[in-house]
């Protein structure tokens, strides 16, 4: 019986570890004043132009806050890699994984958003970065 329980728990641990994000056990890239460009320093249009040549896998993502602008809700997110660090407003219109996080504005949730997926969406003459999906939130 003891051997069966050990095998069962080992199997559960293996299955759970296979679902962890790629960067789960590695440290976050540094975000210092030399690489930081916040929303006031670099406007959203310039950030979108810079991100057109990039893919979601090029960065790691860290939650800052939710921001309401009229009828739209944005998630301000810090994009980081080894070369840069900047904040971007991401339009959120799909709340399946983010509803609880929005309710508390991220309080008591992990700061890193694993496997965040986004797209640049054109609406007339304006382009915006839109949230698509992310890894389930790991508490």
C-alpha cells in the first residue's frame, strides 16, 4: 500500500511539473533605470511600432495594474527581456483567467504573467495591443 501511495504522489508531481511555464524556476530579467521606458517616456504608439517585429515569446511579463479608460479596460504590464524593460497597456476583453485578478487589482496574485499571448489589433486608424490568453494563474 505504501509503495502504491508513493507511486501515485510521484505521478501527480510529475504531471503537475509538466504544466509549469518555461520560466517558472528562473530569475526575472533585471529592470533598471537604464532600460526602463514607462508610458510617459515612450508613448503607446511608439511601443506598438517597436512590438510589430516581436512575438510574445520574446518577453517576460509582470503585472502592474488595471486601468479603465472610458468603456475599455487595460492591463498595464511590464514587458522585459535582457535588452529592455517597458510598460504597455494591453486591452482586455476576455476575462476567463483574469476576472479574479481584476476584482482585487492583482493583490495577492503572482506578479509574473506566464506565457502571456497578445496581438496588435487595428481598429480603424488606431492600433492597440490586445490580450489573447496566458498560462493559468499559479498561486
